[in-house]
C-alpha cells in the first residue's frame, strides 16, 4: 500500500486528478514529449555537438585515419553522455542564478518543468554510465580524463570558481578542452605533443568565444552576481584579453601544424586564423567607438573558425 499522502490543492477536491499531479511534482504534470525535450535541453546539446566536433578529428589524426569503429562509437556515446551529465549537473547547481537571468530563465528548472531532485539523479546517472562505458571499452587514461572533466566542470568551476573570480572563464577552459585529449587517449593510450597542441587551440579559443557572449549578457551576469570579466573589469581590459587569447589561439593552431598535420590544415589555420583575429579586432574597434558592439558576430564566427579548423584536421588524417 502506498504511503504517499496527497497534498490538497486549493479549490479542488482531494480526489481530483489535477491534485494528484500537483502533489507529484512538475515531472508528473508533463506529457512524455515535453519531458523528453526538457531532459534533452538539460544536456545542452549545442555544447555537446561542439565538443564532438573537436573530438572526432582528434581521434582520426591520432589513429592516422579512421580509428577503430568500436572505440569511435564508445567515445562518441560516452563523450556525449559525459558532456550531457556535466551540463545537467551545472543546471542543477546554477538553478538559483538561472532564474534571474533572461538568457537562462526558460531552462527546464527555472521554468518548473522538472524538479531539482530529478535533474540531480539524471545528471549523476549519465555521469556514472559515461565513465563506466569508457572504463570498459577504452583505457584508464581516457576514463580518468572523462571523470576528471565532469568533476572539474561541476565542482571546481561551477561550484567554486564561477562565482568567485573573473578568471572563471580561463579556468573553465580546461574542461572545455578535455574532449580533444580524451579522444586522443582513447585511441593511443597516451597524449602526444600534437594532441596537447590541439588542446591548447580549444583552450585559448574559449576566452574570446565566451567573452563575446559575456559582453552581450553583461547585465544578466551582473544581476545574478556572477563576476564575469565584462562585469567587473573595464572595457579596455576585456578588449586586451579578447585580442590576446585570439592571438594565442591562432599561434597554437600554427604550432600544431608541423607536429603531424599537412598543407590542408596549414592553409585552413592561416586563412581562418587571420579572419578570426580580424573579427576580434573589429569588436574591439566597435567597443572603443561606443556604438553598437555586436559581440555575437565574434561569438558565431568563433564557432565557424573552430569547426573549419578541425574539419581540416580530419581531412589531413585521411590523405
């Protein structure tokens, strides 16, 4: 016999079906399709997609062509689940600030589509399954890097650094770059100099990429009390870091070239690198002029840059 006590809903009789749904929480009041979409949104699929865009080419160049298909499938599934787990747990931890930011207030938790407990269980379940997959089908290094990336993102970055230092984006870049070396380690059991160079590309890339977003949503972060660089530092300091890390991104991409990549990658690194730096300088120019800054132009171009660069890595691996 069930021991759950039905909570009465004002204006409705105790046996009313709606009363039972409200008592059971938001999850019980949603149809399966709505819940599926909510849980999918918790995994932030756009971020997962971007992570996999860097992982597969890294695995290909590490293998000198197509890697073992079982390893590729495991890393794709396990990596997607690990990224989804980290994102879901991030949503659970940040549910207090998500509800005061316009950019995030429609996420499943602020929208009351799902309960915090269900999100916590969902995130932890994905984390356990993803690490287990890597442990059974890859090797200890890839498994340790996967578990470490989830822990670092949710505990070190989200719980600690994000709310305490304007260097949060810098330190958060470590876990965002981890998929490159996870994929490399899954193929070879180690990480070579080229693997670390590609890691550096993604690491440095995250600063101009995310600073552009932070400029766009500066008021949101200020309202939530998050010390993102554009909130707590001058426009000049933000401009300096955008240009600095764009230069470092392009430099890292060029360092990677002679370590095992061919002319297709080299040409892509030069052409897209020049365009990426030009877009960063244009943003700085617009900020200094005091007119519309249009930071999302740099944000979107940065995604295009990274995608083209890693497609070139994959092409070079096949020729």
